[in-house]
C-alpha cells in the first residue's frame, strides 16, 4: 500500500513539472521584445511630473503639427479661422483683471497696444463685456456711464474710446462682444438648423462661437492705422486699403471669477490650446494695496486672484500690479514665489501724473522686449535675459516716432502754460463717466493749446429761476471762461 501511494505522488510531481515547464516555454516565446535603452530614457523624460522644460522637448507646441485628435474636433468655421491665424502668424494678447472692477484693464490693454505700435506692428482691439445686454445702448448713464458711439454707429463700452485714442484706429461694433451678442448669434443659428439637431450647450457651442468672434476680429482690417515705421501723422485711411492686423488685444471685462464671465474664460483656455503657446499670451491686472502702520504692500489679494485664475485653466504670463507706490523688490519676490510668474514679468503699474505715462512706465521695465520674446515676434538668442537687455541692443522703440510723440504728449499734460475753466451743465453730473466723451474732447483741446483744464460741473435743474440755489449756480457759470 505504501509503495502504491509513493507511485501516485511521484506521478503527480512529474505531471506538475511538465506543466510548469510548458508555461515557462510559452512565456519565453510570448515575452514583449526588449525596449532599447534610448527609447526607455525618452519615455522617462516624458513621464507625468517631469519638469515643464523637458515636456516642451517631448511635445510639439505648434498646433499645425498636431493630429486632429490632439486638439479635439473643431467646427469647419473655427478650423478655418485657426488655420488662417496660424498661417499669417497673428498674435493674441489677453488682458484680464482680478480683485475688483475698474482696476485699469482698459488703460493697461491700450498701453500694451502703444508699445506694439512703437515697434511697428499693426494692432487692433476687442473688448469683451460679460453682461447679457446685446450692447450698451439701452443702459442707464447712472449705472454704466456714457455710451461710446463708433463710426459705424455701434453703441459700446467706453473702453473702446481709449483703444481708438491709444491705437490710432477706428474700430467697429464687432470690436465689442457681449454675452447677449454671442447668445443671440448661437440661438439664431439653432433656429435655422445650423447645429443639425444637436443639443446646444455652453461648451462647445458658445465657447466655439466666442473663439470664432475673436479670431474674426483679429483678422479684420481697421481704418486709420498709424504707420509707425514712417511716422505718418496724416489723416486716416479706409479699412479696405489697410492690411490685416498683426496683433489683437483682447480685454476680458469684469473681474475674473465672476459667474457671467465663465464661458469666456473657458473659450480663452481653448483658444490658447488651439493656437499654441507662442501665439497667445495673458496679462493679468491685479491690486497690491498698501495698509498698516508702518505702511506695507499686501500681496494676498493678488495671490488669491492668480490662484483662482489658474484653477480656471489660465496662467498669467505678465502680472500687472496696480497700487499707489512702485512695487518693492521684496513684494515682487513674494508674488513670484506664490504665483509662479517670473519676477521680471511682474510689472509695477503705480499711480502716475497722467495715463499717458503708463506706456512709458512699461518701457522702463522692458515690457516691450519681454512681449516680443513671449510672442516670438523678433530675432531671439537663447540664454538672453530680455527683461534686463538694454533697449538699443534689441529694439529701437525709443527711436520710434510713436513713442517720441507719446513722450511729448505726456510732458505737455504735466507742463501747461495757463489755466482754462469750462462749465459743463448736465443732468447726470453725479456719475463721473456720464459725459466722458465731452470731458476727453475738452482735455485734448486743452493739451493742444497747452492749458490746464478745470471743469465746473453744474446741475441743469439748479439754473431754474425758482430754485433757491439758482443764484449760486448762475454765479459759478458767469465766472467760467
């Protein structure tokens, strides 16, 4: 009996050995071929979590070399506009704002345009307003200020007046995009079956329509461009006689993080993906308040603003900090540490004597050189710090007739030869922007005649004879020039 058990155990052992040998043979025959060492190293360089500079070596940034699946399915209209933008090497500069509204995004965007004009580029602009109104024509002057009327009759935001004055262009109603306009366009398309029965959604339909609008404006010629290279100071030209713009400045109105601006933020994120890193840059305007005793510049509002911005998929290339005093070196270092923006790209936009000095302040901080580097608009050498490069070694912006004229304009505002008092009688004098076009016209007339302008605001209803305060208002009116 014992010999029979031993024979069974021996038989089972031999059978198990045969099975294991067969499995090992099959595994050897089906083993994955060895990966060459060079290939393994390349995969390691491209693995998640590696440094962003190594990632740039592994992934081509040019959208023209990507497969369609890498960008997602674009609509035919958007695909055509993206291809045209890339073919003509057209650039987009986006200006956003954080912490609070009215922080100076419009002046910042216009000043960037002046720098690009001084470098000889054709510039256009687009203002995005997140409100649901189709345009500003029906808004109360008490709430929104005066409506700026364009040459084609478009009623739009006052920032477009800044764009026209700073950029020397004549914009059209397409240069002002509101939530009402883009929703109206998408709903009209849906009503005629443009989307072929698909469920119309904010993403992708609204976001695609926003991208199409931006790229269409960026490629549309506008009249009265200044020929910066020739120093043309003459009259205007028709849009049909002008070549397309080379740079489009897009200002996103309101404060980043507002619920009504979310579709535009998502559209801008997608647009950067579609155009590529080198063709779109973002400047974020934020506030650095001075508080305490002794006074200290506080960076926390800007830190949270940039953090919120990055959570929405946008990363600022330039951080333009508003404040009453120039940014201290320690403040810049702290902001750079917490926002991941290079210290030399943190721009101090402190209070100055007049807004025409803002472009000159940017030149002093070499913003123009960094813009050219970021957007690949000039000849570049690797390893060069363009934030500290002497101007003459890279660009001739100081020799530009545009900048020379701009400097003379800023100096003339600060050095008037006499004073002139003008009375403005109106109904909405409590709202500072209600008569802004009149104020700007008077301001520029005073600059041209080298006078300091003083405006005497008089309530129209106070000039009635039966008003007790009427005598005082009439007296103030008589004393004006």
